[in-house]
């Protein structure tokens, strides 16, 4: 939660929903004003006091609501606008985000769930506002603390795109011959050019894009909901702007050119913000080998066989980045294929929407608190993403049965880890993940399945996935129950520690839940989304 609670303006045509939102925000002492429509009168009344706008939408008034969003963007473009869509209305949510909404929130029937989502998103909006103060408008070197702010904002963009199953594309740009230009004129001229170029990127980019000067004369632009080809078009818009609006210094004009590297983070491909930027840096270096004013994409780097690029071994810190990026490209192809299987499972079962991605996100948070090394953490996240692939072999009548399962039906369900092993076993790049997928239903007391292992026999990764799986089950709606609150989840974790769950993993999960509650981010990723576990 931000240290200073923001002033929120609610715009919603539904009176009951508007009152509900205002009441929930009042519970946390937020200052909120509510209105049925946006108008110049409302704009004049709130002035500069509003820190965020909440805009309610519905499928029946979608076009009207999107037009209101566009008007808001035109009139108060410096304020984060958060759209509230009806439950399951993905079309409106995506349209709103493409129209420039800062984030999108899905309505939840449970007040605690909805309030927690509001707190989490408003907290991230506050951090994003801080990040916007450290964009490329500064010509001086960027302190490490401001890099952390940028990476936090980038993490928010990545999480949002993953939630909506949309790509996030990174563009790294380098001003050609900047050092030569700097030496020929003066450092003051160089500082002026960097500040001017940063302003240009801010002008050309969308409000939802993240722009920053990352290092020296290199800039990074994060484009949520944009594919690689759209990012290439963005680079061309930058070049068009440079041609028609040259930089000026002491009455003289200077033509500048820019080289760019474009990297797309695909849905289902697990990588950190640092790794995403590192791929962009490698791609930019590849583009610079061909001369100034060029653009390269990650796909071109990965498939290039030319002596100048394909055979180049770029070493940094003793790591062979060329071999690493080839392995990543192959691994991504496998993950994208298996992600189709995950989607097929979730399409079979209405109680499992976004379950796999949510469990993966929970597992990552728990692994961090256990101090799991990054390589193993990525393995755990990937295994969690694929842990229910075997459910594709369970008949629909059993998978979607509303009541209790019979002993025979439950025996069929218990086969799904072994079915997953049969499906994924031939993929060599997933060999580290397979034991975790197979054993994620084992219990610490040895009463789980399919092997009946216990204690230290169960890999720590499988234990982490088991806890993450259980938390999502408890925090999700089902046909026979509402989502459990944090206190209930904590009690269950404490009760089952040492029996169902590895006690170290359960403690790490409890620490994470306590930390989330303390900072006001009580809405875990995917909270309130329906799921069904075997």
C-alpha cells in the first residue's frame, strides 16, 4: 500500500456498484469521490487532486465506456486510469488496455477480494507514478536506486501482460555515433541530445508504455500488449520523427539516427526482468554489427547463421551467451507447445481458469522466501505451469463433476501426474521439471500419490508446488464454497504443516502471506478465480 493514500475518483454508471466501491475504499480511509459520468465539470472540480481514476464498464455500454476512457486520456493523460470490468468480460478488459487504461480489474462478488485487488492495483499505480519521475528526461547517469524503480514498474507491466495472456515487448535503442558527436561538440551538447531524445521517445510512445534511459546513450521502452512487429513499427515512427524534427543546439540542427533491438516476452516463457533486458542488449549488439540505423529482432539473432553474428561467441562473466540464447529459443518453442496443452485442460474444466499460471506465480514467491537459487526457481515455475497437463486424460464427466467423487473416479483423477509424465517425458529440455510434476501430490507424511514418498524423499520443488496448489484451491471460488480469507488459509497451512506439507515450505508460505498482508497487497495473483484440483 502506498505510504500516502491517494485520492480516487470513481466513474460508474451503475449506482449500486459505485456506492459499493466507495464504501470499500472508505474502509481503508481512502479519499474518494463518485460520479455517474465524466464531464468537464467533474474535471474542474477534482483539478489536480485526483491521484487515480476508477472507470466502471459493462458489455452493454462497452463503446460508450471506451469513449469515456479516451476522453479521460485526452484530458488527464498524466493520471493512471484503472478500468473495472464485469467478471469474465475479457473483451472489454483487453479493449480498455489497448485504449490506454493503466490497468484492468475484474469485479469480484466477495467484498474482501475486491478490496484487496483495489489496494494492490492502487499501490502499484503509486509506484508507477514514482517511476515516471525517473524516465529518460534526465541526462545524468541513472543511480542504481532508480533502476530498481524502473525494474519494479517493468515487473508490473510483465505481470499484467501475463494475466491477460498478452505479449510484452522490449525495445532497446542506441543513438548512433553519439560518442563521436559528444567529443566533436561538448558534454553540454551531449546532455542536451540525451534529454531531447528522451522527450522524443515519450512523445512517440503510448501512455501505457514505460520509457527510461537505461545506460549511457541507450534507452529502453517497454510496450505492453505489443507484438514484435508492432515494436518494429514503433522504431520506424521514432526514425520518422527524427527526420522531421532534428535536434537543435545553439541555432544549428543535427540529424541523428538510432539502432534498435526488439525482444518479445511470450506468454508461458518464464524469465526475469533482467533476463529480458539482457536479451534486448544482445539483440541491439547484433543490430549494430550491421551498421547504424538498423533494427534487429530476437528471432533474427536466434536464427542467424552469418559469420559475423551466428558464429560470434559473446562472453560476459564467463557465460557463453550465444549457446544460452539458442537453448532459450528451443526451450521457448517447447513451452509454447505445452502451453497449448495447459489451455486445453483449462478449457475442459470451468473451475481451472488461469489455475496453472496462478500456481506458478505462487510457487515463485514461496521459492524466493526459501532462498532457492534462480536456476532451480525457474525450473519450479515451469513445472508449476505444467503440473496439471495430465488432466487432459481425465474424462469431462469426472473433471467437472459438481459433487464428491467416488473411489473409482478419484483413482482415475490420481493418475494425472503419471499421464503428464507420459505426455512431457520425451521433451529433453524439461527433464529437470518432470520429477516435480510427477510428485506434486505427494504428502510429507507419506500418504500422497503416486509413489507414496515422504519427508526428504520429496524434492523441495514438488513440495513448493503442492503448497502453491493448495493455496490457490483455498483462495478460489468453487461450486460449493466461496474463497477462503487469509486467516483461514494461514490456519490450514499451520494445521497441515508436517503432515500434508513440508514444514519449511509451509513456513515460507506463511511468511509470504503475512508480508503481503502487512504491505496491503492482500490480493494474490489470480485471487477469486475459479479452479478445481484433483
